[in-house]
């Protein structure tokens, strides 16, 4: 295979892989009825004047399927962490007992489950759009290489390869979405 084609395809696979990784990251943050420390991702607290991620100022674990436990490195951070969780507006209420912050995960209602499934499908569609954009970028680059003197048969093979990879990555998106939907709908 031509070196330029290899550069284009490598960049394309990387872009498609990033779309899948982003989808998995976003779906991990969706609540599926059981506790998951990823629910608290993105929450920052004021730590001596510096906005720090919650994971950098505390230990977060899940002692059981319905509880998240946040144990700050310093006890004086309990109030700050509690306020940050409330301000994050993630639909969870922290309980501060003076030692740790306990967050009980309430069971999801049927209506909320359906909302979450819609959200999963929306995130999946965003990932598919990113994958299509990567395919379009690759095809445009390949057309440019063709204009610059690349043999037509090599260009056609590369376009077919890009389409095969696009189909594979779209199937991955479907699989990731199906797993998350099943996770959400399981009571």
C-alpha cells in the first residue's frame, strides 16, 4: 500500500476510535440504576483556590450497587465536596455524616429509563456522525491524492477499505449502545 494512503487511513482509524472512546466515556456518565463512580466525573471542587476534579481531592468507591462513597483526603473538604455535588445538578443527594459523603442511588422510574435510552441513542448518533465525518475526510484526502498522481485502482481500494472500516465502527457504536440500553432497562 502507498505511504500516503497509509497515513490517511491511520488518521481515519484514529478519528473513528476517538469517536468510540468519546461515546463510551459519555455513556459511562449516564446513570443506569446502580452506583458508578463515573457519575461524579466532571465535578470540580475549590481546593485552596484551585478548581480540582473530585477524584483528586477524595477517594470515590462503591461499597454496594446502590451507594457511592466519597471520602475526602482532608475532613475540612466535606462541606465543599457536598456543595459541589449539589451544584452539579446530577439528580443525586449527598449525605454528609462528618466522616464521609454517602450518595444513595434511587431506582430509576420507567419514564426516566426511557429518557436515558433516548439520551443513549442521541450520543450514539453523535458518534456515528463523527465516524461519517472521518470517512468523508479520508475520501476527500484520497481524491486529492488521486489528483496528485495516485493510481486510480489504489484510490478505489483505499475508498473501499475506508468504507469497510466505517461499517465496522458503526457496528461497534450499535453494540455499545445496545449494551448501555440493556443496562438501563434492566430493573
